[in-house]
C-alpha cells in the first residue's frame, strides 16, 4: 500500500509539472507581439526592428493577407499597411486611391461597397491577376496579426483614426497597432481629443516639418510618444540632427530606407549596389532603432548576422 | 474486470515511468523542432551554388529522355528586380534557373528593347507605346519595381540582355516571331544563337515557309492549345515530318486525352513544355497552389513534362532539387 501511495504522489508531481510546462508555453509567456511592443518602448543598441513596407510584396500581392503572413513567418516585427474607407464605411487595405493598379477592377475605393470590392482579385508584382487573393479588410488583418506581429497603419492619419480604433477594439488589438501622422500634436488633440491617449501614435518628422525641435517638444510634453518616424533628405537636415537627441531620451527612431530623399541615400537600393553596411548598417550606426524596407528577408538576414535581431 | 491489487501497483509504477519518459521525450522534441529551420536553410544555400555550363544547359534541352527538368523564369526574377531587366536576368543566373523568358519589342527607330506591355506606362516612368519612342529617348527613362516605385535601372536592349545571358543561361524570346529577322542579327552579333529559343503558334507548313531559314540555327518550339480542335493534327504533322526540340502545350483542363501522349512525344525526341504560371495553362496545377503545397508540381512530373515556365523559380527549384530532378 505504501508503494501505491508513493506512486500516486509521483504521478501527481508529474501531472503538476506537465501542467506548469503547458502554462509557461502558452499563457504565462509574453506573445511575440508583446515582445515587439517592449522593443518599441525600450529601444536598445542590441535590437533593430524590421518593418516591412506593404507586407512582403515580393512574395505575394502588396497589402494582401498572404503578404502579411509571409512577414509573420519571416520574423518581421512590424508590417506597414495602407487603409482606406469603402463607400459603405468599411476599412480595407489599398495603397492607391483607385483599385486600378493592384486589382483586376477599375475605380475609386470610395465608390465600391465591401461586397463589390471583395469580388476583385489582387494582381501580383508583374501585373498578372491570377493570385486569387482578395482585398482584405482591416479586421481580417488584425485577426491574422493578433499576438504575432505589430501593424503600422498608413493613410488613416487625420481621416479614419476613429474607424480604425473601432476595428482594433472589436478585435482586441489596440496595443498591436501603431498610428502615425505629420500633423502637430495640437491639431491631433483638437481633432481626436482623449482618443489620442488610447492609441499608440508615432509622429512623423518629414522634410518640411516646420520647426522640428518644437514639434518634438510639444509631442513629448502632451503625448510622450514611444516612437518617431524620422526622414532626412541630407545629413545637414535638422531632422537628422534630432535623431541623437531622441536616442538619448530613449525614444524609438524609425527610418524609412525606401528611397533617397527619406534617408539621405542610404536605401535598400544602395544595399544592392554597395552592400548593406553602407545602407542599413549606416542607419543603425546613426541611431536607427527600426528600419522600414522593401526587402524584409534580406534586412532580417543582415540584422541577424550582426546580432541585432532574433 | 477486477485485477489483483499487486498487479495494479506494478501497472501504476510502469505507467509513471512511461509518463516520465514521455515527458522527457517531448521536451527533447521541442529542441529538435527549434533547430530544424536552420538546417533546412543550409541545405538550400549549398544547393544553389552549383554552377552549370551553357553546354550542359543546351544538351539538357536537346535531350528529351533524361529526367532533369528545365526551369524557365517568366520575365526574369521579377520579384527581386524589375521585370525584364538585366538584374532580373542576373538573379536567375545566380539562382540556377536554366532559361529566362523575356519579351522583345521594336522601337520607333527599329531598335530592339525588352518590354512586356505594348506601352511603357506600367513598368517605366514614361508614357506611350514602345513603337512611338526612339531608343535614345527610352534610354533616358528608368524601370519601376513591383509596387510601381521608380528604380535607377534602365530599359535593356535585346543586345544587352543577350550579352548578360551569354554563356550562362538559355533565353526564350517572347513576342519575337514577327520581328525575328532583326532578333537573329542581334543574336548572331552577340554570339548567342545557340542559346535562343523561339516559339510560335503556327502549323508546320506556315512555320517552314515564314521561318524555314532559321529552323536550323535556333531552337523553335511550336505552341499548341490542347483545347484546339486541330491540336492533334498539328501535333502529328510535326511528329511525322519535323520533330522540334520541344512543344509548348496549354492545358486548360487536366482531363484532356492528349496528355496521355506526352510520354510518347518525349520518346520521339521532343521535350514537353507546360507553364505553371496560371491555372488555365495546366488544368489548375499552378504556381499559386504550389506556394501553399509544393507537391502540386507532382502533376507535372507524373505527366512527363520536362520544361516548366514559372513565376516561382525559387520554390520550383527547391522542389526539383529535393526530388533529384535538377542540379
């Protein structure tokens, strides 16, 4: 009987330890999206966020679910997407005002109902329309992204922040989406009031931002943003000088390596011509905590090789 | 059924040992899973670096009986460089693609450039028809990438494309049939005649009449849509009188009876080319389905197809290399 009792205890212990193991695998550990948010909140010299422009459009049509899934599979941190409103008030993913370039249809997004736009098919990057991929809604995207990746919302600035916030609330993904815009903090607070305190908002410093120092000071005072998107046409630009200041304050700096005027020439294309050290590497050296790219797979390879990504 | 109490005890001990073992086994499995992706990557990278000579590519094309499958990249590697550009050709060479498909068009001043559409609107920062532009003015433009952004890459001439491909990769010149006199001169000048493949939708008689003088200098492939009521007659005429290096077949449905003759066609000396590009080419066994499950390509192998034109060269090469059907 004694042995029987001992066996029971042994089994009980095994049971408990299995249970603990299962819990640590799911509930107790942070989701990938939460870890990314931590990186965004606490930038360090040891990690650079990989941000994919319009999803991995080299693999699947731009702004498609498949292009976002590919980013999740690659280990991208943030995927940037473009959101527009249909005629009947649904938010869907589309870069251009019209559907002409990226689907087999024609016309403005705002002239389509959701049902109509869902009948279209997205084209691939050589203009052929056999992808079978539909135009996704923001809701579908947030459900796909949930717990796995952060989303950077473009084209909502000053227009559809409220609608987008509604979708985030419905899908319980408010802390996974980064809004952004170029307007002053005063303008945004006037327009959206307390909503600005409920969302993650990333102000953008562009070439013609008037008095960038004041723009940043005002935002820091009113909203304490965790990140800024900083573009600079040249290294003499005032925006460029602000990067080290933001670094010292522990605020994430996101650079956009898509074309010359955004990063003083240190682009994806320069990576192809002169090697990654002259483009992405240069940006990291000069304070980038995140890089937006059209070549997410190659950027991740580079960052991992340099010990700047997991 | 009541068992003996002693037996029950032994069973319990055995069970607990089993649970312990399975616990350790499961945790070691976890580690294995985590290591796997890296190993896979190493294999792919080493496979990609094997160089193949142009003579091997040519003899593989001429040999319809070997099991090597020829991979043709549609418009070059348009995912990672502008379609129909020199870097798109270079990427194909680096990947180990056998043949690159490019589109030839004539400019206003009779020069040959590489461009898919009749107009330059979609793929460059200019507007209008290729034939309304001179080469000099086209050369002031740049190509756009896959999301429509301008790059610094220029529209290539046929001559530049052939020099880039020379000695490295086979070239299928699409849209060239009607302007082949000029194409021939460029291929001759660049010394790439033996690397060129031309296709046409015409019957043997018409081809011999219009194209006869070139039939012995470049590879010509008849294109046949298996849904065409004359398909079998056109096929038989070629097989009886002049067996080409390959046929390109369009296969709208995979139930069409002529598919059963592919094995015989290969035995007679012609390769069988089918596009995996979109569903109407291959009865629905297309690239986009292969992205989700690459065993979609099994259908090509099972039906004796030995040349495949694809929009997913990387995925197709991985599939073929894993099955020992490509170097």
